[in-house]
């Protein structure tokens, strides 16, 4: 049995030495093996050409289409914004005109109302003046009547008082002379 173990052990050692010798002959990375460079360059060129055709026929036209659509959308949005801006300016001008018209209409209405109120006031003043004039004329007539009545009353009181004084002083009261004396005195 010892022979079998030594033989197996010896075979493993020989196999290990052969593997180590073979490993020293092979390069470490296949990409750095100069013997495979032409093959690698061929496949590199094939891969680059394939990527170029895929990009130029599929991806780049799609990207160009998306960029063109985006540019069209931006152009349309700018045109719509300009149109809305123009409409806003027109609306603002219409608003300003309507506001000016409303102000002038309000001023006209206020002036018309003032004129109507002034006319009503003038009419009321004329009516009041006429009424005051009529009342003043009535008052003057009443005052004139009261004055005339007062003068008559003063004349009668003066005649009665003069007659009473003459009688009180012991004289004879002559009505003709008393009337003539009072009339003369009242006239001035």
C-alpha cells in the first residue's frame, strides 16, 4: 500500500510540474496576446460599423425627429404667445376706450343731473320769491291798515284826552276847536 501511495503522490507531483510549465508558456490576459490582435481588430471594426449603422439609421433619425418636433412645438408656442399678447393689447385698448367712454358718459349724466337740479332749484326759488312777494304785499297792506287804524285811534284818543284835560283844567271844551287843534298838531 505504501507503493500505491507513493506512486499516486509521484503522479500528482509530475502532473503539477507539467501544469506549472504549461502555465508559464501561456500569456496572462487574452486581450494582450499579440497572436489574436488581427482577429480582435476585425471584430472591433465590425462592431464599430454595426454601431454606426444602427445609430445613423435608427437612433439619430429618431433623435432628429424629436428635436424637430420640439422645435416646431416651441415655434408654435411662441407664435401663439405673440398672438395672445396682441389680443391682450387689443383687449386692453378696448378696456381703456370703454373706461374713457364710461367716464365721459358719467360726466355727461352728472352735468345733466346738475342742470336739471339747478332748473328745479331756480323754479322753486322763483316760486318762493313770488310767494314771499305776495305775503310781503299782504303784510304791507295789513301794516298800512294797522297804521291807518292806529292813526285814527291816536286822533280819537288825542281828541278825547284834550277834551278831558280842558275839562279837568276847568275850561269849557269846544269840540270844533279841539278837533282843529289836534288836526293841526298831527299834521305837523
